[in-house]
């Protein structure tokens, strides 16, 4: 489990944070569309899942099995939101993709 949490942390630092910062102007330009709340949910739940994973790896407390289920559920929901963000911003019809470029 430590390896998975460390791998996820590395992907956060080296892939997701630069992508988020690089696309922030596009997100803020579309603040009134569905993309902004979707990205905000994905971002917030992702941080919660990562924090829970790190806490579970480095500090055992209470019912670890229950907290692992909670962490997995939050991670799974975050992944669904991340897939939705991908579909909206990268797999959209060509007309929308050209408008952003």
C-alpha cells in the first residue's frame, strides 16, 4: 500500500499539479459552465483521498479496514469525476476543442 500511495503522490506532484496550474486560465474562463464545479469536486475529493491514503500508510488508527473502504470510495468517486473532466475537455467534439485552442 505504501508503494501505491507514493506512486499516486508522485503522479500528483509531477503530472496533475502542473496540468491544473497550466489549465487554470481555461477553467476560470469557463467558470459558469459545468467544467468548473466538476474540476473543483475532482480536485477537492482527490486531495481528501490522498490525505486519507497518506494518513493510513504512516499512522494506523481505529478501524483501519473501515478507513481503507472510505478512502477507496472517495478515490473511486474522484476517478469518475476525473474521467468526466477528461471527456469534457479532451474528448469533446472538434468544434469545442478548436474554440479552446
